[in-house]
């Protein structure tokens, strides 16, 4: 992208922020389990994007760049939390997240997603954020076939888990 003037940098960051901010917050929320921290990380990511554009960094794919920056920030944040915050406080914060920013049933979704491997979950969440297979593959450094395989496995596991849960609920309902 080269050296970008202030107006162009502002316009690019504003446009990307409008389209991508909530997706980054939701992505960060899955790892941090704290909405305020997720928002802070997403906002810091866009600030870094603006600064990088203004200093002349060559950013060919700003959306992918922001995801990479966010992932590094999340890793740093989680290390800080594990070093300084008692485990029971982290658990209490995670348990209190049930309806934030339209994420109704977040705890149930988190439980459902627990059947997936971390990589399957990551690919699924990126796809749910409307990233194309090629973007996911490039971002994660894997092939498009791997993206397809991981998504297929994730969907199969989710379908099996949901079927078992529905059968269990029917059995409990019939027992009453």
C-alpha cells in the first residue's frame, strides 16, 4: 500500500472498522472470555493499523493483517491473565458471560464448541465471520483443502453433538 496520507488512512481504517470490528471483538471474546478486554484488543488493533499505514508499512491485506495483530495481542493478554489473575476469578468472569452484544446463549455455544479441536474451532469461527476459504487458508498458513476438511469435521461433530443433546432432552421430557 505504501505511504498513505492521513485522509486515506482514516478512510481505510474507518471502512474496515465499520465492517470488521464486531467480528474481531467476537473472535477475541472466544479466547479472553471478557467482553471489555475483547473490545480493547480490537480497538488497539485498529489503532495499530492506522499507525502502520501512516508510517508507510506495506499492508496488502488489511483484514488479514488486523486478524494477525489481534491474535498476537490476545496471546499476550492471555499470558498476562494467567500470570496475574487467580484462576477462580477468570472462571467467574467466563461464567458470567451469557448475553453480551447480542451473543445470547454464549455459554451454551461455548459448551457446544468444546467438542471441536482448537484448529477446527478457529476455522469455523473465521468462516462464520464471512472469511473466504482462501482468506482462512492464507491467514492460518494451511491449504484450502485443509480448511475444507477442518470445516467438514467441525460441522459433523457439531451435528452429532446437537443430535445427542436433542435425544437426551426428548428422553428427559418423556420421563416427566
